[in-house]
C-alpha cells in the first residue's frame, strides 16, 4: 500500500515537472495554457534636461503612445493617465507580432488641461507621415500657461520564440518653455508691470512626427502672469522701508529652435515706444556655459526649459544695454545683437 502511494506521488511530481518545463520553454501542446509573451516592455525617461536626471515620474502626468510598423503604417496606440506614471518602475507592455516597429510617444496631450493635440487621431490606414501635433489656439495669440508637452520616439525589433517581452527605453524631451522677464531701475526706483507690454513672437506651434516644426504662421505669446516683487532694501536707502521693487512678467512658449527667429519685445504703454526688441534665441544662447562647449545650440535650447532674463532700465525707462542677466548669468554686451 505504501509503495503504491509513493509511486503515485512520484508520477504526479514527474508530471508537474514536465508541465513546468513545457510552459517555461513556451512550446506547450495544451490549448488552455497562456501563450508565451511576445511584444515589448517600454520604459519612459525624461533625462534630456540640464540636470541629466530622470524627471519623468515627477513631470509627465499623462502619456500617449502610437505604434507603426516598418512600412510606416499605424498598428495600435496606448494611453495612460493614471498615477502609475509616477512610479519609477512603471513599464508599458504591448503584445506585438514579430517585426520592426517605430514608437512615437507624447506626454501631455491626453490630459484634460492639455495645450497640444494631434491634428488627426491615427487610426487603421493612417501613416506615420500624417502624424502631427499642434497647439490648441483660437487665434494668433497665446496668453495662457502651457501644459507641459513632451515628445519621444524609438525604433525596435520584436523577436519571436522568446520567453519574455523585448525591453526598450523611450527617451523624452520637453517642448514647452517658461520665460520670466524682470525689469529693474538702475537707480532703485520701483517699476510696475502695468506700465509695460511684454510679448514674444514665433512660428512654433505645429509639429511633424519627428518633432520638427511645420510653419504655421507667426503667433504672439503674452504673459500668463505679471506683477511686482521686492528684492530687498536699497543699498543707499536712508529708511528701512526703501525697497527695490521690480516688475516681472512670465510667458509660456512652445519649442525654441535655432532655425527660427523669435523676438522678445517690451513696449512702454505711456507712449507705445518699444524699449526692448531683441532676437531671443541669440540672447538665450549667450548663457551656454563653456562647461557645455561640446553641446550643440539646439540641444541646449531643448534641455533648458526655464529662462529668467533681467533687464536694467535708465531714468527714462529705456533698456540700459551694457548687460543683462539670464538665468543668473551676467551677460556683458559689447555689440547689441539686433
């Protein structure tokens, strides 16, 4: 009796071992077993910043992925808007047949407050060439804080006869900028933002599938926030309440590219005179440190998305063109870049 029980147990263990071996090799003859995974497991990172650190979990709050085959035909899409994006270990899994694929990822277009959208939502029969994104605009003026917009792409090959998903990493970059303009009087007198009009003009609202810009026509960016702020007591102050009060304005803009010529302008409301009119990109690039001498101009513009520019005014509220401060860097100007 005992030998029969041992024999039955041995046969059961052998059967279980054989089943486990069969499942692990993904060559089961049993129809009710789950098929082996075949496809991709994608990680998304946003390290294309000046800190070279992955900020994806903290910055990207919604994600859209479009999948195209080797011929550029639309295959499928996936959208994620939940809190799983904030998890460093988040991975997106997609079951795909063997073959070559091109993935295009956007951060920010699936959020309820999105500032960008696809021109035409991809569907069966769509081609990669037709994938375009565009800023949501009702005219040629944008005076809102843009919701952060990110782009990334990846080419991958899905292999067959594997026991796990092929792993890939989609590297994202940020397409939106915030520019803070500060006006300060050389003599320490207070400056009010109510006395000035701030604007940036550019043609940068329409993107192709490779994140290059498509000319759409010039738009004007106006401040989404402006006001006054104290920098402390004046150095020559005789009273403790003599503060240096500056004016500021913040403008939210789409991607800056070296092939465009955006201009920053500040006009005095009293008489309409333009006191600042500069080629914005030229001035932004002046603060690219020699520490990044090997970094190209476009890469610097793409990695840096927060900009602060301080302009000093004389007694006539004219820009004193000797120097400005950009992102805490003092730029001394010998020849004005107009």
